C-alpha cells in the first residue's frame, strides 16, 4: 500500500535536476532504467542516482544527509505515492535490499515508476498478443482480408496467399480484382455495398479464378471496422474455400435425383419431369404426354449366371442404346433394377408413342457383348397416355407399369397400351400371387400328361408333364396364367422341383402297374436352369423316385440357351453326365442357329406348333418343317412335332420322317387317372391311335 508522503518530498521544485560534482560518487549498482537510493542503517540517505532524481523531481543534494522518510524493511516491496511539480500524483514501486556503502552496512533501495513500467508491460503484452493473433490468423484455413474504404487491400493473410496464389506484397495497396473472377467486379461491388450499408454481410461467389487459372468457390463473411473516431474506415472479410463442399453438395444432390450406375434420372426426378409435362399440357391445353416403362425379361437370370458386375455393364450398354433413341426434350430414367422409363412430353397422337416403343424393342434384336460373350436380352414395354390414363405422375407410372406387365405376360417381346381393364387384371394378379405362395403346402398343384406318339409304329413312347393349378375359388388355372407370375415372384424353383419329383414318381407308379416304361418330358424354367446345383437336385430326385435317368427328358428353350452360351453348354454337359436327355422346345421361335445345334449336347428337337398348324397347305410352313427335320437328322437328333390335330398333318409329318408327334389328334393333356384309361385302351388294342 502507498505510504504517507514525508515532508522531504512534499515541496516540488521546478523540473530538471542540476548535476554537481562532488555531491556523491556514481555507485556501481546504479541502473539507468531504475532509481537508486542508498541509506545507512539509520535510514539517512547517503546516495541518490540520476534516475531517482527524476522519479522524485529533486536534486540529489536535497536527499543526501537527510532521513529517507519511507519505511525501510529489508526484503520488502511497497508502492509509494509521489507528486510531480505540477501536482499530478503518480506511484513508484520501492524495493529494499541489504548492502554496503563505503565498507559499512547500508540499505539499497530500488525505485521504479509504476506508470512507465506498466506501460512497458502493457506494450510488451500487446505486442505479444498481436503476434499471437497474427500467428492464429495466418494459421487459420480461412483467408482474412481487410480493405480500406477506397477498396484497396490493407491486410492479406497467409491463408489468403495460399488460397488465391498471390503474395501479400503483390496485393497490398491494390484493389482485389483477383477475387472478382476474370475481370468481373461483383466482389468489388459487393464490398462497396457492405461498406455503404454498415452491416455484416454474407455471400457466395462461385467460379472465381485463382492465380494458376483454376476455379474456386468462395463463401465470404464481412463486417465494417470502426476507426478511432467511430467512423467506418475499413472492411474485414473472412473467406472460406467451399469448392470441395460445393462439389460434394452437387454430388449429393445428383445422387438424390440420378441413378448411381447409369447416371440417368432416378424415380424422384422422373416423377418431377412427368409432373412438368402434365403441367405444361394443363397450362397450354394442347398435345399429350406419354410414359413408357421398359421391363427386361428374366434379367435376374443374367445376374445369377454372370454376376452383378456383368449385369451392371449390360445395364450401362442398354442405357446408352436407349439414350440414342430419345429426343432432347424427352426424359430417359432408370425406374427400377431392371426397369427403365421414358417420358415423351409433347406428342400429337398415341401412334407416336407406339413408334417409340417399336424402336425400343428393335434395339434388343442385336446381341449385347460382355468380354466377347454374346448375350441376348428381351424386353416388354407398357405405355400410358396423359390424355386418358391419369392426371398425376404416380398414376401414369403405375398404369404404364401395369401395361408393361401385361405385355410381359402376353409374349414377352411386345408392347401394350394401358387400358382400364388392366386394373382388374392387376387385382387378379395380386390374388394369384398370394395364393401361389401357399399352393404347394395346400397341395393345389397337379400335373396333366399329354402322350407322345412314335409315328412309325403309333406307339405311345412318352408323355409331357404339364402343370395345372386347382385354385379353391378360381378353379383350374392354366400354366400361362400363373407360370410367369411364379417366375417373377421367385417361386418357380420350388414349384419346378415339385414337378420333377411328382412326374418321376408318377412314371414309376405306372411302370409298377404294368403300363410299361415311358419317357417323361419336363419343361425347365430359365431360373431353374441358372441354379448351379440343378444337376445335383435332379440326380437326387432320380435316386429318390427310382426313375431311370435315360427316361427323363429335360426341355429347354432357345432363349434360355442364347442368353449365355458358355454357361449353357457347361450346364448341359453336367446334365448329360447324369444320363438325362436334353431337348430344345419350340424350335424356330427364338434365336435358331446351326451353331447352337453343333455346340449343344442335345438329343431332341421339338418343332413349334405354330409351324405345324397350317401344314400341308402353307408353303412357308412346309419348307420350314422340312428344313428342321432334315437339319435335326443331320445332327442325329430325334424330332418331335407339337400341335398335330389333323390326319393331313400326321400324313405330311410321316412323309417327312418326323420321329414323334404330340397333339390333340391323339390326345389332349389328361389327368393321371384318365391317362391310365387311355393307356389301357392302347394296350388292349381296341382302337387305333389314329382314331383316338
């Protein structure tokens, strides 16, 4: 605490200390920066240095020989009050240490003016803080730029140097055109506005050019800085490089509206484009829009046989083919895993949509190639028109999807316009799907058998197993109504396994009843054929039922084999290794090729009923059947003609030396009990098969 002021220091003479020789010698402990007073042990002053004279504003001769007047305690530091000549009070720090003077014990008193020392400490502290602040600014990833009120740069942080590529000495004192992007003064105008409005500002400047020519996206926060008189004298801008953030943001936005594999619009953007087309039609009251849904047939089988990587490559190639068909105003989108959609926003008539559908189907004629592997795909197209099929994107898409499924059920390679009756079919389909899932456990499935007759002898040599479904409410459902659904819903594999087991068991039961040994022909679905453990399953069923392998004839379709020839050959060889026979069903309706007959280990070729129905009156069918029989025999294949219904057809096929035939001429497909009666009649020899 400050001490009472001694009388010695109360009278304040004029400033300026006159130095006289002989007053006191300069003590070696004297410090120019601090005052020094030395007293004897009684407190009488024996020495005063010049700085002490300045601190007290008194000459040394007024001290020497007189009591110091302040408490002197060795090791103690106190603060004392002193008055300047004009009466202004100030303080000094007084520290006492023991020492000697002229060989006698003395007190050494050091004095520091508190205001000078404090100013020095404050100045040093401010400088230190300033250095720390600058270090922090320069280390920060944000660029900090200060502009004078005339728009010139007065501060340019190191982060600004790194961000833009210009050093501070190149920028200071200049207008920051480098932040304006190719001479565009948007940044300068924004700074002027911020200075004028005297309020914090925030903005984004995209595509600004750096020194090396690269572009950068910026986010800028700015605030006005007051000068000492309270006026806005400068602007500080804190600038962030948001280029990567904008890139990620754009990517996230694109991922939200585009398919990650093909880059096409996804369902979200597709619905938006449909809504835009509908709004334009509503606003202008003209034209119409169409939505086409394109569904790939059995694409999941491609994935099972080739894998997802190859499947992705196929989808990308298909997207490129489809992209070459659409106009710039149209939208091509990926609607699902194996489904695409096209929006045609401005059409004059429905026929225009049909023409586009035909062009889409045409692109599937040419094969796709994956690492030189030839793959054939097919598709079904559904069309919904804005004029009558819906007033919203969701309705149009749903209707187009329904029409696509109808096309898929009909012929798998065509297109359908949506009709209101399809909703009833869709509802029926839903009933079938639900019932089909429980059909096996409820024992609702059954097999009918159609005889296969050897033309040369009229003998029944085999039967073809044909699946039927006895629905508890809908009655007997033909396979064409539920087999495609079973394939789409993934139910065909367990159903197909049941058909194999039940058919083999039935053949063994008939043999045990003395009806002879018959061949059993069973159609195999594409999904079953793609199962890697199919040969093991068939071998297990043969062993379980006691059915000889050579009596089982597996029927395959050309489309199943053509989708992946290498895998098909491998699977067929495995099936042949267990002893079963292999046949191509409906030959001539798919991708018929002599190379297939040469490469595939086949036993039987079946002529499709469409080529038999008009012989011997249709010259084209006559030529086709003659060629197929001759070609098959050339490859040592047995030939079976399907769909024979008249004596004229039987006679013609006999002349062609067709091996076997099946059709209504001999018998329609029969349930097991009726087929037994048919076989019994044959065995008893009551009637000729030709009259059956």
